[in-house]
């Protein structure tokens, strides 16, 4: 679908890209096909596409996958796709807010853990990533087009400025691989930033999961949020002044000592293993 074709459809159908929904339509079919290829989609796969739009990704997906379930929030686009779109017979279109979607129910429909592909609106990328983490038990993988800075946070190493809450929590639940860089000229309307396509492979697929002890994921998230709430504070001070956990300062000091962590260190210096060790210690404290 060319840029002019997209402009013509949007004008004729009164479907101006919504700033509120953060719509940036992918223009180049070659890029869409490349994303599907890098995702390694096969005819045995049922793929859930988050945000169908005008179908730039849906077409190549339908050619490779056994079935595609597409979620789209824009009622105007839904109406256009149902009356004038050319979606393949193996595509099922659902009018659905991505952030309210029941991934557990979708997994049941798919007969197994979810395989997701999405060109995400930048405005919902962060909450959607946290939603994926909340539903990690029904996730197999997700191939996502993300704003460059968000993608870099997912793959950031300890000690870097990009390293933060998402970096830690994603490292505890998945491995993230950078697949493709995509420039602003690949979209309409043209965004002001670059994009990166990543593949998130959720555990237990990567072997590393065997090295990570069982732990309370909810407590881990609270600890990580607490640790990064004020990045320049020491870990002891961040945790002891957090609204997310209720341990007193001396208890936290003892927990850090038991976990082998210097209380004067900052959160950005800790890897996922150390955060999980601390979580396990604090679980025992209760």
C-alpha cells in the first residue's frame, strides 16, 4: 500500500489518523513482509495482531500464518475493513481496546500461549508492555514495533542511563532481541522519532530461566519500582521511603545485607539476579 493510496483511503473514508490513538500507519509492504519474516511466522501459527489499522502487517501475516486474530480499537477502521477492506479469509477482526483485551481468553481461543505482532501506538507502548508482563504465563513471544527509546530501555544493561524498571522486569520474564531499525519515513503520518522492532521471547523458552529462582513477581515489581523511584538515592533510602513496600529502614538494611547487596549502591547498578535474590530474602521476612 503506497503513501498516496493510504492518503486517498483516509480522505475518502474520513479516517484521519487519530493523534489521541497515536496512529502512524506503516507504508511500505516490504518492511511489513520483513517484520513477518524476522518473526519466523509459520503456517502452524495463530498470530494475534494488536492494532490492525489499514492492514499493512495483516496482509503479509495472513500469507504466512494459519490464522490471524486482529484487534482494533478504531470503529471507523473496523467498518472500512468489514465493507471495503481486503482481509484474507483466515483473518478474524475484533473491535477491542488493546489495553482491555483479555489475553487469557485469547490464549484459550488460540489453543496455547500467545504469539503477538504489533505496530504499537507510541502512546500505549509502556502500559501494553506491562500488560504483557502481567500475562507472561500465557505469552510465547511478541514482535513489537516500538519507539526507539522504549526499545532501548528493554535491552539496556545495568549502569546505563536507559536502564530502569522495564529493563529489570523484562529481564526477569523474557529475553529481548533487536530485529530491525525503522525510520520515520516508513510511516504516515511521519513520526518525529525512529522506531525499532524487537522480539520478546517469554520464559520458559530461553534456557536462562533455569538459573533464576522462583520468586514473588508482584513483590519483585514493588521492589524494582521502589528502587528506581528516585534514581539518585541509595538503594537503602529508596526502598525505605517507598509507598509501594512497608518495611522499615532497619529491616531493609538487614535484607540487603542478607542478599549480599551494598545498601549504599544505586538501583541502576543491580542486575536482575540481585533484584530476585533481594526479593527472595524479603519474601521470607514477610
